[in-house]
C-alpha cells in the first residue's frame, strides 16, 4: 500500500501500477484541467468500495441511485488520460461505473482498456448429456449463473457466433459438445464509461472488454468521436457488455465512430436517439406538465431554458410545430413542468409527446466491424444526417440496421431525414428474431395509427453499393419511409 500512496502523492511523471492495490485515489488526485495524465503500461485495479456515491441518472440503464462511480472526472477541460506503451488496463472489482466525464470539455481518453474482474455474464462449455439426460457444463466465467439468469444463449464453440434461432433461449437438442452457453440477467445497472454534459470528447484506441451495462453511454453531450479499439471480449471469453457497445441519448453535434471492433455484446453496437416525454397536463401560462415514461430513462435533463421543443403526435408519430422552452421546473426524477414561449398548438395535448429539437446529432459510422452479437448492430433515430459506410456486419443475430422511433413504449424519438448506407458487407445476419427485426435493414417506427398518418416518419434512405451474403434472410422491410433508394447492391458469398 505504501507504493500506492507514493503514486497518489507524486505530482510529476506517469502513474505506475501497484500490483492489485486500489488505484482510485492515485488517478483521481492527478486528474486536473489543462493537463495530460499518463498511466505507465500495466494493469490498474479499482474497487467498488472505494467508489464515490453520486446522484446521477443514466439513460437506458437501471437507476441504482446513488450510483457508484470509480473515476468521476467532473468539470475537467482540456484534459487527457493516456496509457503508455502497449496501454493501461483498468480492472474494476464490483459493480460500478468505471469512468464518468460530467460537465467536461475537450477530453481525450487514449490507449486504455476497461474490464471487470468478475464479468456479469456467465459462460460455460457444454460437454454433452450425462447418463440421466441432464446437461453437463464446465464453467469458464462465473458471472450470472443458471438460477439467476433470465436469458440463455448458445454460441458455436468453433466460429464464436450465436447459433441460429437460439436468441434468448434454446433447446438442448440444438447444442453440440464444445458449444458455449452464456447466462445473463436482464439488469443493466452501470456503463463502463458515461459522458454527461460533456462536449468535444475523443476516445482513441479505447477498448471495453466487459461491463454491467453499456460500454459507452453518452447523454446530454455533443461532438463525440471513438476511433479504433472498440468493445469486444477479453481473451478466452465469448461475451463482452451486458447491453449496447455504444449508446447516444439526447446528444448533439456530430457522433463519429470509426475503425472500431464490436463483438460479443448483448445488444446494439451503436444506438442514437432522443428521449421524448409524454404530456400529462396542460396548464395556464403556456405550461405543460410532462413525464419521463420508461423507467430506464429518467432523472437526466431533456430540456433546458432557451432550447427548442418539438411536439409529436403520439397516434401517428408525426412531428408537430416547434417552440422554445422558457423555464424548466423539475418536480421529481420523472416529472417536469415546462413553460413555453407559445401556447400548445391546437390538436395537440395530453397523451402527445415532446422532444428536444436541439439535441439531435448527425452520425457517421464508418470502417467498423460488428460481429457475433445479440440483437441489432446499428439503431438510428435522429434527424441529423446518418452515414453508415464501409462496415462489416458479420453474424449479427438480428437486424444489422434498424431505423426506429416511438412515443408509446421506449419513448425514443428523432425521425431520420437522410440516411446513407453504402459500401458495407452484410454476412449471415438476421439468424434469430428480436424486437423490430424484420429484415437485415429495417424501418420499424411504432405508429399506433399508421393508416391515419399523413407524413411518413422517416425521410430519404439510400442503400447503395452494399454486398449481402445472408442466405434466406429478407434484406429490406420497412414502413413509414418517404423515399427508399436501393441500387447497385448485390448478393454474394462471404
């Protein structure tokens, strides 16, 4: 422990690891605005009992508030955390958020790997049936076990892909000796990395090997770049994160994800959307009382004074007029009263929804590899231009690309206006069935009254110059799209 204290108090040079001793304070005390904090090559350990307890609500996760945060980097500007040599490996013990960048600006995370000593997903090798007809399992990773698991998946022991039609459940007759059984609960308490009110953040050669929630969750943030690295299992494992690899909720500016590898996660490689709130009551003085509807998306601010609000007609999912928010009165973690610059337009009111028209980014997802993961690869619900180019989608068990949107279930909104899907390879996708996954590329906004919709939810979708090697799978299925452009695509072999 003495060496750890020396590292913590030293104010010059790179921090060096100290065996398995806790390095929380050693890093926290050196993280200052306007500086570069370097970590010597090696393994750094962090323990949840040393984490800070913070009242932070995180979008699309469970809400264990106060939340345990291992490295809260709050209020930093022009700050870099960099691993030297072959990189710094940050190993976390116990459920927590690894890194939180909150109220931060111009931050760089470089050459880092994040992992949990005890991953939340259990993995066992199937040995066959015993003489009593019961499966014999050889444990590899002691995460979630068979008694607490909500979802069991079957992985091919040789190809490392999820076996077809094994989704979140399977029959033992589908298993072959040597296959891997993964077991997980539905819980998703904490992401590995969280950005909250963070602007101009770049992750360069950052890798997340496991997490109790998502790899990266960004909310109320803007201009984010992830280059290289990615989210994929550590050596010897099949599974990575408990949920999405990257998730951008209520962000603005540009989201750029390029040259990264995403593998083994239990949900999407990337999901970009807004959070819309339901109008519960209209009040005098141009005020509306609104509610956060999904329990995993509460507590964080969707609106701020001076920002633009867009109405959404919940029955037809059509965009209504826009106005400006004058005041925000937070009643509790699920209820806010908004004072508007204008009266609520005629024909809109209780039961309809509102979204922030300013926090809706453009997205560029290029040169990435997404493979061997549950559910979808890429999900976009944003009016900023979306570019999906030169990626490989390999054994994505659901739809490779989904354009969604709703104001009735997840309350994830942001109608797409311009989507370019070009130069990608789609290999053996859509082998299992998940929510909204009707084809390799799917447009499936949830529209309660589709027949009454006058204006399609999504705009122009261009699918050009792609290669599809997905035998037996439907390539396109979509509703509520104003214009689909599909040309120069070809079906081929792997």
